[in-house]
C-alpha cells in the first residue's frame, strides 16, 4: 500500500504520536524515564560539546556513565578539565533542555 495523500500522511503522524505517548506512559509507569534520559545524555554529550565549545573539546572528552544524576566525563588533559569546569553549568542546562527533563544534576570531569 502506497501512502500518497495528505490524509494518509496525517493519519500516520497521528498514529506515531499515539505510539510515542503510549511508550512514554509505559516508561513512566515502570520508572524507566530517568534512566532513558540519562542514557540519552551520554549520546548527546559529544554533539553538545562540539556545538557549544568546539570539535577540539569534543575530541578531548568522553562521556562514560551517569550515576545518580551525575554525568561522568573522561578528560585526560588537565587544561581541558580546567576549561570545562567553567562550562559545566551551561552544559548541564543545555543537556537538560534537550532531554526535556532534569536528568543531569552535575558533571564530574575525571
């Protein structure tokens, strides 16, 4: 079946939105919403740092895990750790905005 009309496209969008809501409700009911957001933060880190600080900073860091709302980021070079220390409040704010929740409470640079 080929979808070519505007109605078919709207119907498909509506079904997708309903499915998304159902999945979101399921994750909420099971208590997984925060864990999903934390996992998404790991994936967003590189892109976010590249956009807001630069590709060199993004290459100098690696988001490792989230523990109790704390994003742990490996930063081998002391100079980058020092620079990123000043950027962490803004990065937390941007991350949480993109996640749509307050999943990240702090960032630890190691």
